[in-house]
C-alpha cells in the first residue's frame, strides 16, 4: 500500500487520507488486488523480460482491468520494467526525476516493486508518494510532478496512453525540495 510523506514530515499510510491530501491536484490513488500476480509470479520476480513475456503480462492484466483502459480512453498500454541492468536506466531517471507536466493524463498500475512520485501542491509545498504493487495512480494533465524508482531499482507497471506519443515531459524548472518542510 502507498505512503505519502507530507511537507511537515508526517507519513500518511491510510488510503483515504492519502486520497484526501491528493484530491486538490485531481490525483487518484486506488488499490486493487484481483490476484493477477498469481498468474505470473515468476515473471514479476524476473528482471529481464522478453517481448513475448511483456505482451503476455499486459494482455492478461488488461483482460482483468479493461475498465482502466476504458475510463482513461487508452489507445495503448505498455509494461515499464525497470531493474538495475535496464538499458538507459540513468537517462530514464534523469528524464523523469525533474519536475514536469504532461498534456495527457498519466495513469499506471503497479505490478511489482515501488516508485516514488513528488508533487507540487497549489500552496507551493511538495509531497512525496511511494506507490507499491497493486496501487493504481492517475495523474491528470498539467499536474507538476517527478518520479523515480526507489533504491532497489526494481519496478514493473502497466502504463496507459491516450495518445500516440505517450507521456512527453514538459519541464517546469521547479526544484525538487531537499527538505519537504520548506515550501518552494
């Protein structure tokens, strides 16, 4: 389950409270455990996946979560599979580890591992959200955020795209706070 680090140092783990804190940004966080991970546990533990294994995971996942595709009007989805040996890992971290926005929504469902997201709130303060397996995150277009894998560098998620380009970052120049206690 997700954890939210607030700007006063408080860590919130109650899903309802996290949703309340993120609501002003239009961000949705849900937790779904339909048991699909039981259908491919070895693949979730595997670092390197073949294209056919990725397609198998996506197809099986999307057959259970068809409603996510429909509610997001997703044209396509893919499997983000990060691990310590991922090609271009440092480039991906640098690309998405800075505050940016997207013109399209950013929905994703976490299959395995953890990812950290940072958000800029309307009052200028920043919060960090740790999402984990079976968390669904929806970030609306225009919300300033950054993301990074945690220290284990292991993360698998199905991403949903409503346009052909995918999520193209538009950098805002906002600095990631080194101390969440100080609004920027």
